[in-house]
């Protein structure tokens, strides 16, 4: 109820959330699955010529949520300082019939504030993402010139040829296809986020810094998700380095 009313306030249907102070029920802990170093390198080599390559890099090297990736705009990147600012997410909003004031079985994509206040953050990005971003910018300009006044310019880095945003399911569908074709376990966009955080732990990054990079509401959320990873055997080592970059 709290989450639903919070979304209603964000969408402008309510002025305030009357149950904002309510306690949340304990969530069932999610199963964390990550690819190992060999598998992840195979994924990136396979994705290198795929239209979703930049988005996959943003998941693995920046740990962004799916909505954050789809909501990124070219203006969010600082090419000189190799950084990206996370200030929005893209999500599906249920439509409401104006006559009956009831929900209808349709959704539209809207820009929303990030998931939590801590999700507003600025992250450093590696050179490989900058390089792919420049390529993507060139592709977008080509599409603009092709579609002319039929192009919907929202400045999204991830969009269809006509400028409209991708559907919320499209990136997971693309990942599933890549994994299936290359003999990899099926993963989701959130799995890329888990890979990112697990790598940082294996490299000894303090939990408070990992929590900030992930945009978690609190460090307790980070600990809840990854305490087993921290206490378990360390199987992933020296992951985000030059040897991890796909083969040329």
C-alpha cells in the first residue's frame, strides 16, 4: 500500500502519501546470481556487436537499475570528467480513464524520480563507456536525419530508431537472447547490477561506498542483499580491469 500510494503521489494523483510512516513487511531475500569472470567476458564479447552493448556496459560497470539505464540522456554525461549523473528513471505508469476515474489495463512510460533519495548520484565511468556513448550519439544523429519531423527527440541514449523509448521489457529480452545463443545461464538486467556490486566487494571496496554507488536507501539494504556474498568463498577476482575488456 505504501509503495502504491508513493507512486500515486509521484504521478500527481495524490498530494501526499497518508501512510508514509508505515513499517514495511520483511521482504523475501532475493537470490543473487552472477556470472563468473569467464562467463562475463563471453557475454561482453557476444554483446559487442549488439545494439544493447552500451546498456549492458552501464549495468556491469556502473551497476545501474534498468529504469535508470533507460532514463539516461546524453546530457547526463560529462565526457571531460568521465562521469554520469543519475537523476531520473523510466517506468511504466498505469493509465486512468478520465470518465470513470478507474485504472485501465494499459500502461505508458513516464520519467520518474529515482527509486530513493540516495539514488541521486554521480558515478565515474570507464573509457569503454565513453567510446560507446560517442558511437551511440552518431547513430542517434543518423536516425534524426532519416526520420526528420517524425523523430521524437527526448535525448535518451537508449531509444528506438524513431526516438521513442524502448519498452521496459526489451533489455531483459535482449539479454536472454544473447545468453541463450552463447551457452550462458539466463540473466536479467538486475543480474548485471549484482555482478557490479560483487566485483566491488571482491576488490575490497568498503560497503558504505558500494551502497552509495548502487543508490541504496541505506547501507542496511546493501548488507541485506550481499551479506552471503561477503561471507562466502571469494570466487570472483580482479574483474573490472583491462583483461575484462572484450577482445578486439
